[in-house]
C-alpha cells in the first residue's frame, strides 16, 4: 500500500487559508492573434481562499480564475492566463495576521532601509489619476 508523501510545514496551511496571485491579459478587438512576442496589458490579482490542502487550493484558485474570464467588453476582453504563485497562510485570519513572508538573508542596514517607505511613499496614499495604470474595462 503506497504511503503518503511527506509535505513540509511550509507547504501546509494549519488553518485552511491560502493566498494566490492570478494573471490576466487584456486582448483588444484590434489584435488578430496573440503570440509569444505580442504586447498585452497584464493584470495580477491577489486573492485568498479556504481549502483543506494545497491540491484543493490549486483547483479552487484555477476554478475561480476561469469563472470570471473571459470578461468581454466592446473594446476587447480579459483572459485568465493562470496562477503565478500559491502560498499557505500560516496564521489564523485575524487583525494583523501575517499573510506572506520572505527570508531575505543577511543584509546591510543601509540596504534594508531602502526597502522601507514613509507614509507618503506608500502606493495606497498616491491618489493621482494615472490613465496608463488604470485597468481597461
């Protein structure tokens, strides 16, 4: 009888929550065909889901990504391309829960401080309209 493969704790979610990023592409009605060198607007959405394990999380994320796509308008459509990452959330979902982490290894303080932004530098406080960055709809 086959034994279950050991799954490292870093790839398991003790509370059943997962976070993933889906990738979508905008295809204009003017574009005849999309090839590997075609330039398209790409949109990435980060979402959270509940699932008992990574297999169920993957299937659910793919299903949710495909459900809303393609999303057609008079100018073109958004197409779901797939997932760029899927990670378990290791904390209970509560105020201040850690969702993602990355070990950056040893780093000089001056390099670490380059990663830190003051309030005005955080994107969430930039209220200027930038048509080039707005999602086509």
